[in-house]
């Protein structure tokens, strides 16, 4: 049985007519950042990997 990962909305940032939205998975190891312009068109998309050093 495969466990589905849960993605949750993390943060909305508004800077100079641009909106950035961040989502992370339930373990906060990967995520995605999407940037929209004032017309709500996607102008940036970035996959985020987060690792911690021990």
C-alpha cells in the first residue's frame, strides 16, 4: 500500500504587485513556490527541497 503525501498551503507573500504562494508536503522536505503577476499569470515556478544537516 502506497501512502499519499499531503501538501499544505504554507504562506502567501505580496510584494510589488506580485504574489508568491508556498506549499510544502506533510514532512516539510519538499515544496513548491509559485509567483504570479498582477494579472494572476504564472511568472515563476520553483521546486524546493529542504534538508537539514545533523
